[in-house]
C-alpha cells in the first residue's frame, strides 16, 4: 500500500488542526485582546457616558422634522468624523438615510455635533427606527458609537 493517501488526505488535516490550535492559543494569551461579542442598544451601551444623542424623542409623527445633536464627553476626542445612520428596523435594518460630517473639531469650544450645523431629517413612513451615531478620531483608530431607537406614527 502506498503512503500517498496519508500524505494527501490525513497529514494536511493534522497540520491544519495543529496550526489552528497554536494560533488560537496565542490569540487568547494576548493581554490586549478585546472580545466584544455581545453588542447592545444604546440603553446598555458601555460608551453611553462618552457619547450621547441630545434632543431625540421616542415618538414622532410622520413627516415631522426629527432634529437632534450629538455630545461627546470623552476628552481624548477633539476632532474627527461624525456619521449618522438611520435604519428602519421593521424592514430588517434597512438603511433609510446616512449623513457624514467630516473634520468636526468641537472640544476647544465644547460644541455639540455636527459643529455649526443642525441635523434634521423627515421620515414619511410609520414604523420602528434606530439611529446609530459613530464618531471616528482623525486617525480612524479610535471610535465611539451610540444607538437609540424611536418610532414614527
């Protein structure tokens, strides 16, 4: 009997499992490893003290103007890019609108975001929505995010 089936089928499986075990063990031993498998909404967000939506109500009427601002409480963020995304949760988190505000420098004057602008959107369809606020630092290495739900009737 030839050794080629062993070399072709069995040896690669043994080597793959061994290498995978070694890589996983090394990753789990890394002290800087961060495991965030349980993402949640804004009510239990661990960053809720660092970023907050100001002025967003729980319920709106159809075609009513939805206005709010964002306040960042983390002093390590002084400038960055702000992204506001609204999803319709009734449709499986379909993106309804997304806005980006680049180079937002606010810490010096303690301003709310977006700086010198008002965020406003009008939604005509009733249903459940959520807004996700993401703020990236200038290097895009650090980020803050916050999620809050609301209803349009």
